[in-house]
């Protein structure tokens, strides 16, 4: 499973899961700033994770490790699922309290834990799936990581090949009805759900895990479904994900693939949850793009070099796509890029120093030129109104 762990660290590398054991909690509280704790979900960026033990698909014995406790056998009147694992370090706390003595070091640690507990209470509680993650097949998850890495490379290369991104963006923004988009996303999510059920095959067969449990886990991992995919005010949400995925493995990329709405008290489960998140995002995006490729015969692409995007920020990539939109006469795509990436149409320049209007003139796109002049006129009018308002306020 070492290969899978390596792929996981390469793919996501950071986590926003609400997991900390006592020792890491104290260390983070003293050495990390509140901003970094909020950004990375209270997990050390370089915390070493133990390798996941392998389990056969038909083996109903829960995964266990030296650092975790195995839940006791279920009673006859239980619900059929194991109880959540206790927090790491609980036994040491219990032993110290039973001795009847409290050293100064223990008092400080207890105070720090109390402060941390108050900070946790301020956060929105997240569901815990430790009782079903005991039955998740780590071998299947390793296959997900291999597939996700491959799909990421293909997706990035395809979106940067010729004008593929802006043509798909135009199709998504202006040609595909919202109802069809919902149907397509729903179909891809149902395929994903079957993949997740396969990973929990042993638990399903033994009735230790239900399909309702798996559905709840999948929706916590891909928490944007269905609300943000279906009911966002614009169609920009899915395009934002694509642009993030194809912009190289930067902070926004890592944040996207680690943004889950669940918690865990087990180090091994961190890997399972993050791998599930990465696979969910990448597989749904790839599935939607495959539909577009088949419909418009756009499967051809050349593999992009990994180092070609290292020096480019998301804004730089969005700027390149904006000039492509001007050259291909796609004002809807241009407006999407200007709005969502705070690009200034009046001052935006390409690598050769040309402005959007100059690019429209050179490309002979009269419709785009009229659109840009209209946007400039509207912006100038809005700025004039704002200027007069400011004058009235200060006079």
C-alpha cells in the first residue's frame, strides 16, 4: 500500500479534517498561528501518516492498528454499526486522573486542551464516519488514487490543448440547458456512489454498513452536491472547479481536494477520506468532459508538460483563456473570466502587451469589439456615478 500513500501525499498533501490528537493539539496551539489553524483545519502540514493495512474484500474483520482501539462486539439490541473510536490519548488522560495527582505539566496541558475545546465548540460540528470507515477497503482506495492521478493529467492536458477550455465553457454557459446539466451531474454522482459502495462491499455483505450510511458519507465528502452544482445563481461553479484542477498543484488546488465536511479520530481514516474526496471531484469532472468530447468529437489532445504550469498562477491562466475567448468571439466566456477572476478589461494585457480591444481588432471580431466597447461604456458610467456619490458624501 506504500504506493497508494505516496500517491495520496502527491495528490493532496494537506487536510481540512477536524482531526488532532492530544500531543499534536498542544504542539499546534503553541507553534501555529490562528490563521494557519483555520486555513488547514488544525492538522500539521507535514504530519507523517501510517500506512494503511490491506484487507481482502470478503474479510469482515474491521481494520485495526496498534494506535487505535477496536470497538467491542455489538449487542443484540444494537443498531448494527460499531460505535465511534475514542479520541487518541484518552487512555493516558484517564490514567492520570485516576492517580489523584496533577503535576504542573499536566495542569498546563489540561488548560490548553480546555482552550482548544472551546475553539472546537465554536466550529460547526461535522459528522463522524469512523464506524463505517472500519469496513472501507484500502486496496480499492489505492486504485482510486492511481486513477485520479491519471485523470488529473489527462484533464489538464485536454483543457490546455488548443481552445478546448473556452469551447467547453461556451457550451456549459450558453448552450446546455440547466436541466440537462443537472441530469448529467446526477448521473455522474450515481456512478460515483456505486464506486463507493464497492469499496464498502464487505461491510454491505455483513450488514455492518448500509447504503444510507454510504450515501451520507459520499455527500459529506462531496458536500457541494447537489446544492452548489444544481442551485447556484450562475453556471460558473463547475467551470471554477475545472480551472482550479488544470492550474497546477497549487494551494487552491490542494484546498479544493481537501475540503470535506466530516471529522475523524483516526489517523488512517484521514487518508481514506481525503482519497475519497479527490476521487469524487476528479471523476465527476472527467465524466462531464467525456460527455462533451463524445458529443463534439474533441477527444484529441497532447499531454502537457508538468512544469509548464508551475510558474503560472490561476489568474495568469484565466488571462490566457480570456484572450482566447476574444479571438474565438465568445463574449459569454470572456464575461465569466472577467467576473470570476477579477480581471480588468481596460488594463488586461497578454504576454505580448496587447489589450483585449487590440486583440479583437487584430482577430477581425466585430461582435467582440462591440461587446468590449459596451462593457467599457457601462463601466465608465458606473464609475462616474460612484464618483459623484463620493463627492456628495464629502461636500
